[in-house]
């Protein structure tokens, strides 16, 4: 099954789901409904993703109140952004 189904009638691809994590490529994605949309939580690397405007976007866990994975996701998000250079 492809991540990018082709719409024959209008002739372009639309990203509608993920089958693998964009970061670690594991197929271990859990669908998370946040009340307004769908996110994809990777149980292997604890990163969370969202599809918007045909793009895969990393979810900022600060926007996910009430999610059962917020603690693990927040720790991973902080660790990933800890190594980013700090602007002087």
C-alpha cells in the first residue's frame, strides 16, 4: 500500500496516511485523534507527526494536551532540539 495515493480524476497525489515514521522508518505508528485532526505517534522513536497541506510536519507536544504519549513525546522533542545551535 502506497503512502501517496493517486487521484486519477484530478491528476495529482495526495498524502493521506503514513505507513512508516519519517525519522526512524519504523512501521510502528499509532494513530492519535486530537479532537481536530489526526497525528501519527511512532512507538519506536517516540516522535509524533501530522499531515498538513500534503506535507509531513513534526508535532510540537506542547500542542497536545491530554495525549497519553505527551511525556515521552516531550522528552524526545526536547532531546532533538537540545543539540540545535543557540542564536546569540
